[in-house]
C-alpha cells in the first residue's frame, strides 16, 4: 500500500488499473478496469466509474449511488468522499466517477480491487434501485454473494446458515416447505444455504457469509427430498453449488415464477411441535420475511374453480 501511495505522489493523473495474465502483457494495448487510484487531500483513495444511460437524471445519480453502495462500503469501513460527472458516448449518457475514502491500515491493493469490482457489480445489478430475484441470483453465481450482506431478506429471498438434516424426515419436510413458499408466490424466489441473517427493526437482514464444507452430493440429497415431499415438481427450478474462492460452498435454489395451473404446491408431511405428522398435507407461501399458511377458504376456492372448469369449461363468477 505504501508503494501505491508513493507511486501516486509522483503523478498528476489518476493511476488506472489493468488486470491480465503476465504472458499477455502489452503496455500499449492493455485494457483498463473501471477502477483508479489517486491522492485526494494527501489521502490515498480509489474510484469506480459507473455508467448512466441517455435520459437518466444526473441530479438523481448521486443519491442513487449512495443508496446502492452504502451497505457494502459501511461493511468495509469506507465512505464516498466525492463525485465527478463526465459526458460519455452515446450522446446524453454520462459516467459518474465515485471516489471512495478508506483507512490504508492493513489494506492490500488486491482487496481494494475486489471491493471495487463488487461495488461495480452491485450497482449494475441494482441500477434500477431495487434488486430482483434474477439479478441477485446472477450476483451469487458470478462470485459476488458478499455484496448482498446488508441487504434485507424479503418476499423473494431467504437465507439459511446451514443445511437441513437430510438424514431426518424433519429436515426433508422443512426443505420442501422452504421451496414451496416461493412456488406458491407470484414472483418465485431464492433460497441460499451458507448465508446468515439477523432480525433488525422492520424485518431481517443478511449479515455474513458462512460457506459450508464442499459436498456436491448434497444436491442429490436435496433433489430426492423434494421429489419425496413436494408436489407437483416445480417448473425450471434449479439447485446449484456455488464454489467460494477461498473455501467451502453455497447452495442456491432458484425458484422461478410458477404457472398458476400448478398451484397450490403441496408438502407431503408437516412438522408440528418438532414432530413429524406424516399424514398431513401443508401449503405455505411467502409474505415479506414470513411464511403464512394458505387458508381453508383459499383452498376451497381453488378446488371449486377446478371443478367448474372440468364441468362447464368456465370459472364461477365469484372466483
């Protein structure tokens, strides 16, 4: 870090970053990253370049960037210290150089580069102002699961610190219930194993990664448990192992929105006071951070609608 500071002290322009394999290094044509280092008021800073499309309001860009990046930066004890706007191509678009201040103590350039990449990926995913099931799933698959720390759980996101016990019926039923909650909602959802949440005022917040030991056979156990206890089989659901760069893995279950004609999704069995009731059928769906049962009137309405379609080919007027 001291070497980087001394290098910046002897330059008038910011120092840009390029990452490439050594055997492909050619200074004249080396592609640079959207990341640069410079001295600001005698303090080493780094900045990321964030792009905005034609029609985006420049006045709204700074509050948007702050709202998106603040949870990530607070976690790394960093803060935004300056914005610089610059016109870009095509006409009407612009970039925002977002300068970030930090304490250099025990920092490495590689760490700063990784944080810059995470910040850029988070902004690209959340540029609309709100994460979605699709963009959060892409962040996790792309190796940026840590940028979700500080984000709230919600009606499409549920995190688990560890596996359910696939050697017990309780564990298998709880897994089926977790997946069925998103099958019975309109937008689907993600279940992520290997992340821990914590209750905060207003809901629950993702607090840390806790990768589990690598065990790719766990996917097969999850699949068999869902085949035994969840009916009907969800359309296009995926169960993926996400390898972590240092050690361990996450498991990502991605449940896309399900066709209405398949609902409600049923769980064979229920856990009542910690005991398995094998003859029970449970139906649950997600609302906010909580799960709520589908009520008897709702089930009756679905059955009545199905019978009416079979009998007359049309829905009853009150459905």
